[in-house]
């Protein structure tokens, strides 16, 4: 009985996740179609420990992230997005990474 209680408690502790919606400077409306910037953005976030799900909504210019707050912080997620060339809320895009984006993904 004790083993069942401990394993159940352990599973509940592991399943604690939070969701954050980050406004990103996504200027192209086909990131999912061409796979260039959308996948670059997703890969950057997924490279962080504790990321469970990443959904890029290019029309709403947002990135929705489900994450484990014990392993990663919202600020780390924003910095990962900025490091691949996109603004993420109040974190400005890395200028060098921005120059590497496809032309369609830059502000026109």
C-alpha cells in the first residue's frame, strides 16, 4: 500500500506543468508551410530541458509553450527564442541571428 501511495505521489509531482504565451516578432504567415523559421523557433525552445510542447501561431504572432517550471523559466524560454532572431515579449532578438532569417520572416 505504501508503494502505491509513493508512486502515485511521485507521478503527480512529475506532471506539474505550466503554460506560457509569448508574443514573438513573427512576420511571415507561412512558417508552418516552409518549415524554415517555424522549425527554427520550435527547435530552439525544445532544446531547453523541461519543455513539453511548443505551438507557434504565426497569425497571432505567439508561441505557446508547455513547460516544467522546475527545469526551465519563462525568461530562459524567451532568451532561446531571441537567440534565433525573434523578439520574445520584452527580450529583443539577437541582431546576428535576425540577419540569418529568411527574407520573408523579417519585418518588411
